[in-house]
C-alpha cells in the first residue's frame, strides 16, 4: 500500500463495538477477572487501550519495534535521556531546539551527563568528537531553526561501529517524509503536538525504538515516571494523523512556493529550506527524504533584531506563536522566543542570527501567504511609527 493508504488503514476499527472512530477509554483502572488475570490492561498509567492504538500506529508508521506516547515532546525526550547514567556523554547537533539545550545543560549535566555539541552535518566532525564515553548521538534533521541536514544513514554506521545509540528527532519531517529507523536509527522522537496532531490543540510526545531491549527500558521509564499521554489527547492525536498526508502535501507545496519567493526578495539574505537547490545539504535531503517539509527560515541582509521584530509583528496570516506544524501558518523569532535561553555565542556559532525568522507554513493559499510576507517586508522601507520593545 502507498503511505497515505497505509496510514488510514493502520487505525483499527474497534473490535468490541465496530466503532470506526477509536473509542476514548477514559478510565483510570480496569476490572480483573482474578488477581493478575485481565484483558491486557490493569491501570492506565501502565497501559490504556486508546493510548495503545496511538503507540501501535506510530510504531508501524516509523517501522519500529515498539512505540510509546508521553504527555509532551519534552516528556518523551526526558524518558529517552533516562537511559543514560552518570559519566555518560551525548554528542548533540549544535543547531538544536532551545528546550533541548535547556534539558541537556540545566538538568542532565547536573546529574553528570556531559553534552558535546557538534555540527553533525559534517561527518568528519562527528568522527572527531566521539569519545569512549559517548553513549548517544542526538540528531535533529532538519534542524531547528536553520534546517541543516545530517546524513542519517552514514552517521548510523558510525554509531553502530562504536556501540552508540542513534536518536533522531523526526518532528519536522514526520514518518511520511523520512523514516530514520530503516536508515539505521535506534530511537525516533516526535513532538506530536506539531505535524502529527496537526491542529495546535494537543500536547503529546512519541518515541519509537528498534528493539526489545530498548522497548523494555522505555516502557519502564514511561510507567515509573508517569508522564503518559491521556486517553483524550491520544484520541486527538490519532484523529489528527488521519489527515496528515493531505495536510503535509499542501504544506510542502506552500513552503516551496514561499521559500522560492523569499530567495528572490531584495531584503532577504539567506533562505533555509532543504527543497531549494541552493541549500547546502539539498543533495542529502533529496536522498533521505520524500519531501522537504513545511518549515522555512530566513535572515535579512540588514541583520538587526529590530527589523526581525518589525516583520513578525506585521504579518496578518502568519500568526506569531512558539509552535509549528498546524494547519494555520505561524512564524516565530527564535532569538527572542524558542532560543532565547541559549547563550549568544553558542547561538551565533550554530548560525542563528539576530534577524532569523522561522516560518511554519500552513494549508492556506500560497499566493495569500506570499502577499502577507510581502506587505510585512515592505514595512522595512517605512518609517517606524512607535518604539518597539524587545524582551530577551
């Protein structure tokens, strides 16, 4: 079956009633026939029928061994990081989401886990930075927000040679555009709040692993920590996934149109979109992705904080918000929003400039989105009417 057909028919009809929509099992516990004898469910923290449908669904889409659903993307990341112990090291992509930077630096480094940030788009640097204590290579591909691409297959071979786990955050691409596990990844993570749920109405995190040993450890971490996804939010995520193929097709087409237009605008310096032939890693993206996604970032020739703020405050269709991946277009200014807690020198080294603007392109008409960006960029040529306050 084609991916869009497989996706729809991976969601089961309820065996008990024939309901074509997955039932919401809003229960905390389950009646047992006798001590230890049950229908596969004892307590909803350990397992829940609605959550299990979602976990099985994402496992199948990612072609993994087992899937797990958490209360948020960060809860999913936390559960994976708890596979480590004091003295272990992580090699992490340097251009990373601000929340990842914080959990690495402000939490797990306190527990004696060292993090080495590396430009993982450069294989030589990956090889150079491996140490005997490296236990995880942590990738985002594409990265957030400059959309760098790492060669997952090549890095997976390196990881396997050194007995290192390869973890890939696949949130930007989804399993419809990229499947890291068949390329050699051990663990895949999603903030399902984004493209998978797709309507900015749920917080959810998903993890897929490629073997039983990891599944047993993740199941233990999920159960003992209790950061599980509720039945209702599991149902919302399942419902969102049903339309993922349609949404993503439109978002990818719109993003390509927006990126192409931005690349020709006189005020724009760089456009970060792996679908453009000018993107540094376009050849890798073309090889390992089935589409280039709905995320576009760009910087201005006049690289000033105030100019970026002026633009993000002027759009009418692109709504200023922290998240991404929904049906409505959104934009953000990483320096003052998602990446504000990252030190300036580290941020600049990763390529996140003051004028960087990140777009989450939705399903609206591409021409309307381009016209919205045009009128916002035109504001750069107009006198400033009032003082702009920038919070950092």
